[in-house]
C-alpha cells in the first residue's frame, strides 16, 4: 500500500513470531530485533509499538530488547547488552560475566553448538549466588534447562545417556 500512496490505517506494527515452541527458552534476538526495529521505522514509518506475551519469565531478554528498540531503534547490540547486564546483575563485578553470557547465548542461537550454551550456563551460574534478581534466576534456569536438551540432541547420544540426562534434568527442575 505504501508504494501506491496509501497511508497506513494503523501505524503500529511489529511482528516477530515470538511464540514458537523453542522460544520458551531465553533467546535474546538482539540482531533480529535491531533489524526489525530499523525496518519498522525506516520502511514502514511506524511511530509506536504494541506487543504481548503469554510465555515464561525467562523470556525477559528478548522482551526487554524488543521494547527498548521500540523506543530507540538506533541502539546497538553492545548498548542493549550493557543495559541488560545492569538490570540482571546489581553488582558491577558481575556485570561483565552477565554481558558475556548474553552475547554467548545470542551466539548459541546461530551456531547451535553445545559449548556455547554450556559457557553461557556456567557464566550465569557463577554470578547467581551473589545476586538477588529474579529475572537473572529465570534466565539462568532457562539456560540450564536448554543445556540439557541440547546435550540430549547431540549426535551419538545413546538411549541410556538420554535417559540419564532426563533424570538429571528432572532433578534439576525439582
């Protein structure tokens, strides 16, 4: 419609298909969110945003990025990750690890490599005992659960190994 001179009836638009099943786990969507925010502003000319989520609180990272970019599409990944780390870790000495964990988690979703998700899990677990943030706890737990699932999905994992991982996951969740 825009190409043919029509003005938008609704000038609020942003759809990222956030509810597919794998997205119950922490997934920052930093690069994609930046791309969508810039597209919405530059190509569609939107001046607002609307969204909702019926999902677990471990989706805090993606939701925060979505709404920050809605208010300022020029934010970079580094700026967004710095803000997130400041919100998740109240102690400055933990913020660098949290930043590294978020960037590693973002990287995992493009590589799907076990070592990436394990690294993010270790970094978050390392700061969790000294922090009080519920959002940090939710994100860390989501990364831990995802780590088990990724381990089960590795090539060459036997049925016995999967059963053991499922038992460990169950005990962790309990």
